[in-house]
C-alpha cells in the first residue's frame, strides 16, 4: 500500500519542518560518534525513551482528537479513575513548538506580503475600505486635506488589515498577525482568505492522548473505555496514525540516497548534511514504525479473542 503525508494536511507541514529544523537529530541521538569512529552511548537516551518522545510529538500531528476543556480538567482532577491512561495529551515539547511557531510566522508573513502586493495592484478595483463589518454602514472617504493634521501624521496606514480593526491599534505587517485565523478574519473589504489556503499548522490543545495511551498499554478496549474514542472510528484513527509514521520513515529512507542529502557532498561539509543522512534518525523512525505497527496489528487478535 502506498503511503504519503498528503492526506494529513496541514500536519504534513509540521512534520516536514520538524525534519528540516535538524531538531530530529537531537531528539533521536542515542550515542556520540567519537573521532576514532567509536560510539559513546548517552545513558538516559534509551531506545524506549526516544520512541516515547517521538510518539508524544507525532500524537500532536496525526489523527488528533480535540477534547473539550471541561473534560480535560475533569480528567486531571480525577486521574485515579482512568487507570494508567493519561487521557489528556501532555503539552508539546517546547523546542518542537518553537519550530512550528517559526514556520507559521514565515507562512503568515509571506501571505500578508502577497495580499499587500495584490491590494496595491488592484487598488482601484477594491475601492475604499470604509464599511463596518456587521452593519455594512459606510463612513466618508478620506478628504483631500486632513481634518486634524497632527493625528494624520501618526495614523496607521493599512493595506491588508481592515481599517475598522486597525482602529484598535493592530498593525498591518506579517508580525502583527498572531494566528492564521486572525489574518483571515480581519482582512479588508474585498479580500478573502480561507485558513486552509495558508500552509501552516497551528496546535489545538487540549488533545486526547488515545494514541500515546494505546502505544504504552496497547489495550484497545481501554482507549474505548477511558479515552472515550468511538468504537466506529478508533481503529481507523490508529491505522491512519500508523500509516503517517510509516510515510515519514519511507521519506527519510528514500531521500538518504539523493546526492544533496549525503554527508560532505562537494567537500562543503556538515551544513549540507541533513536529517535524511543521519542513521540514528532512520533507526529511530524504523523502530517506531515497526513497534507501533506490531501493536496495531494486535487489535484484530484482541477482537477475535473477545
């Protein structure tokens, strides 16, 4: 069966940027290669520790199930009722979160710059941005001369953001938009943008920890009982997660053979060596894919036994 990350959008942007960031090498590193070629193990970085770290990251990306905040608070206050299950997924690793935020900021900035160029090119067609968002009532167009020159000098000129929203002091540069949703909801009259059109992945927390809980305990019935995942969907969600992790593993395997990803190409050294050429990353993803795949296949045996 062919696997890919195209059906995971927008989580595929998060996965790719995690690979590109070189953070994966740090996460998967279990030993240090010395100058003589020998390997010095890192005591605290066992195979199980690395797999659990990867699982906690990927569980934020693929097959996610959002939880109501009240439910998450109830679970935390009554953790003894849920056995060994966390039920609520722990917050994402701060370093991974920083990688995602950097990518999102770049994506939002590029989108704002595009719409700014569009607004300038089609200024006459767009007309004045002088409509209130709810009532659609208009206010007078700008006068030839400012009524209050001193205020006009410090006024904010907006080309992408709605002038009405800008009254509250919000800027019009890429860095002034905190989220994709804010960008889409505060565009000026005549511009439209759907969140799915921006190649960004924004975390949604709290999330159900059913994937991490299943990987730790690999008891299918318990994720139905404690995590409250619908029996009609649980198997499909777990399968989708297994295929997504396998797709990442296959991508790393394929790209390690491409010349641009090989270590020291053209004698330019380390800066051209990427995550794809790191054997520790490949081994970690291979181990995780096989381990989760084996546990996933146990579901059919459990169902038959039941």
